[in-house]
């Protein structure tokens, strides 16, 4: 049998709430809050409503006597696999969800969406906060350890694929499947994994759907294994397994050594801005230099961001007058120009009129990227930002870690500010009191006797007394 699979199964079987560190539990609360917030805000993004209509219509919906699960924010009830797909899409569709930098995996999008949909569907099983926390940590561990196994550059869409395998591990823990069933579920999930970097390269709107597809497939893999379908056993190291077709295993020994020894939930980074994490270093450096030296956009001659290969591969693309919002979220020039001209990069900065703004496009043309000394194909740091001003001054800053990384953590105030703004920008903004109730419930996650009471708060919009979006902090 595949030794790597056996170690995943051991981790799923053996991990209990008492094993988790206080730091892992605290980090779980933090990133549940963050992911719920961006998922609520994601209800406003183009295609979110159309995706829901497909789930309610052509894809079958649910019968009145079936529990299903709900779309976050507006609360429409659909089948659990489709709800997982809908909510994973909403979490990832604004490039605002958290990321594990060493793995290059957005761990919570697939995982939280699928686990919450499963819990909501479960009629004959009450699941409390502590089992959810355990399942989330198992899932994040599996997803990010698999991501950290790779030494080669990413070709397939790692956040979706690794996220799905992690999600199935967490789902099997919640569903109390036995070891054999869990192996089958993981193998079935591997057989459904999907997503390549082509959508990312083109800035296609299919990019966040690749996360969504995998969230749907995770619940379907669980259900099929529970119903008796067997999956490929050696889905990691087999001749046509994950390590031979999708990612390499060049760092597998060191990565798998982390299982049970370091909770990967504590290694997740926040996204302060709704853009690819690869662009955060450029923004962080520009903001830091501007704060120290007080220049404006009019003072800029050139900006150069020096970064590892992955950063340049992900966000070094020209700003174009015909670009769509997904392309723009991954365009370093547009993102940096937006900050320099407006003092913010916000969820509202990807509207068509802003993407065509000639001032942003002109300034973006003076922002470039170049290699730094790092040749690691999976690194997001270090980065260096160099700015030449029209008066001849040359400014520079080195960033060994970018704002939001565990070495430079997001403050509690910034976490809450982001959450409140996301709730205010939902398709149906939440009321002030409702937002605080959500924060309070997540702050007490480990004490919840039934997670469905939290889901009720996520899925019950209030149409009066809506929260006012707070300003965006630097």
C-alpha cells in the first residue's frame, strides 16, 4: 500500500480535539471568520446569481422534504453538493480568501464550504464546534502538506485539487467513516480532481469555479464511498497517481513530517487586499515606502517589484483596456496603480468603468516586475520594491514576509474591519446586530453544541438596518 496514503489515514483516525494546540484552535476561529466574510461578500460577484439559478433549475434543486444546504448570505436551499459548489465559488471569486504560502493553496475555500454543507444536510447527526474544528484542522493539514510536497512549478490548479483531497479527509472525520471507506473516498475524490492553470493565465471567470467544482466533488466522493463505491487505493504514489500525473513528490518526506507535528492552520496568511496573494508584496512595499516618504502618484517615475518566479508568473501581466475583473485581480500594474491613485484596493475596484480608467492604465504601464535572487518555483517571498521618483530619489524596501503572513499577522482590528466591509458589500448587506452576532458565534466556535446555529446566522440576510461599509485601511 501507498505509504503516503497510510500516513494521511493515520492522521484522520488519530487526531482529536485534545491534540490541537491552543494556537491551532485560535487560528481556526480567525480563518473561519475570514472565510465566512469573503463568502458572504462573494454573493455580489457576477455569475454568483446565475450559478444559483442553475442549481435551482436545470441541475435539479431539491424536494421540499430534503434538508439540503443553503447559499451563504441569501439563504436559498439547494442540494449539499451544489451548496458546497456555490459557497466555495463565493469564497474564492474575489481573490480575497486566505492562503497557505508554503503550499500555494487557498485552504479554506473548498474545505469550509464542503464541511459546512455536509453539516447542514445532516439530519440525524448533531455536530458541535469542536468536531468541526478537528475536521477543519485535519483537512487543512492534508491539503497543505500535499501542496508542500511539490518542488516543480504548478501546472494544475493546486488550490482546488489539494483543497478537495483535504476536504474529503475532514468530511470522513465528521461522517465517522472507517479507514477503508476513507481510503475509498479519497481515491474517488482523486478520480474527480480538476483544474489547470490555464484559467488563471487567461484571467477567465472559470478560475474560481475550479475551486467550486472540487468542493462539490468532495461531498460526492464522501457520499459514494459511504454508499459502497471503491476508489483507487494508491492514488498518491501509484503509476498514474497524484505524484506522477499532477504534482511531484520531491519534498514529500519533509512535508509529511509535518502531519501531527505542526498544525498548518497556524501557518495560513490573511489577504489584506482582494487580489492574488502574489501581488500583496508589491502593494505592501509601495504602501510602506509611501508612508515613510510621503510621495503621491504624480511623483512616480517607475516602480519595479523584484520577486521569485511564481510571483511573476501569477501577476506579471500587462494592464489592458479590455481586461475583465478576474484578469485585473491578478495584474500587478493595475493593482499598484489603483493604490497609488486612490489609496485603497477594494472589492469595488474591479467594476468595468474602473478597469477602463485611463489614469490607472497609464500609471500601470510604468510598473514592472523583475527576477530577484530566489529561484524557488513555489515561493511567494521574499520580494523587493524599488521606486524611482520624478525628482530623482530612489527608494527601496525588502520584504522577507508580506503583510498578513504569520510573521506579520493581521491585527484583530483589521480582521474585524475586513469582515464588516465584506458583510456590507454582500448582495443583501447584513444588519449591524446580525454582523456582531456572527462575530460572537465564531468567537465561541469551540463551545457551540450545534454548528447549524452558526449556519443560520450566515444564511439569514437582514434587509433593514444594513451595516455601513467601513473605510479601507492601509
